[in-house]
C-alpha cells in the first residue's frame, strides 16, 4: 500500500452517499503525478474506489469492467451496490494466494424495488482478499486510513444533506491527507443522489 500511496473515504448521508479520493501517485516519497484518480463509476448510482498499488488499480478496474458488462448482458439490468460488493469480494478472493494489493471501497444508492421500496444508501469496504465490511456511517482505506478514521469520527453526523455531506467528506479527506506524506496533492469528491451525481475537484497542499 505504501509504494504508490493514496487514500479513499466514503460516507452515508440522508438519501445520498459520497465517495472521495486524493489524486497523488507516488513512488514512495517521490511524487510522480497529481491527477491519478482512484474512484471509478459503475453506473449513475454506484462508484468504487481502489487505493493501493497503481498497476493493480488498472488491472482490477478493467477486470471489474468486464465482469459488470457480462452481468449487464446476462441479467439485462444494472448491478446493485450489494451485488457489486460481492462481485469485487469474489474477484479478490480468487487471487488470495497472490493478491491484488488493493483495499476497495464501494458506495452506491440501491434502486427501489417491490421488495425494498425504501432502500438505504450503501457503502462497503474490503481487505486485500475480499473480506467485506458494511459500515452504517463511513468507510476508509489507504495509507491515511488511521487519520481518516480519527477525523471522520469527529465530523460525521447522521442524515446529512448532500451539501453538508460534501463539506464533511471534503474536510475529512483534506485534513487527513495533510497528516500523511503518501497521500494528498488534490482530491476529487463524488456526491451520489437519486437525481444526479455531483463531482467536484478540490485543491490541496502540494508539499
């Protein structure tokens, strides 16, 4: 995890969910790029973040794109956040003897169905071999995860509106990566609501 650096955080709000990552790509203490995005869309209601080894980020991203497209063709519907979490988990567990050095974070809004007319926002995180955790408040991963835990515990509140959630996740990420030498150099935040996805890029310290 410490070779390329990078951190991801996801938070639950009131009928919305947010996921954010820093933009630094490094070779340990040496900065390589400041535009390395670690959060990728699956569809309009589902995003996932891949902090960890940069080569594995691209490999797993393409692998998941293939698996999701196959699911879409076979099932003729969009994949749900919970199903996608189990897809990522099984993909990681397949490689458990030579694992991807990635700790994925998934954030999404399930679509209402007859069985579940009022679904709650969903976030999850995994370790490198796919052991799932589904917290009800926030999920963190990456080299700054200890700092992210501390700041998020202090700032997160239940039932935040989208704009308040954006402010909370932005302050959490920026304050955490300022205390971590391997993360930072800007950030990107995605706020997912039932109407739209709001994406904003943040400036951060470059030292």
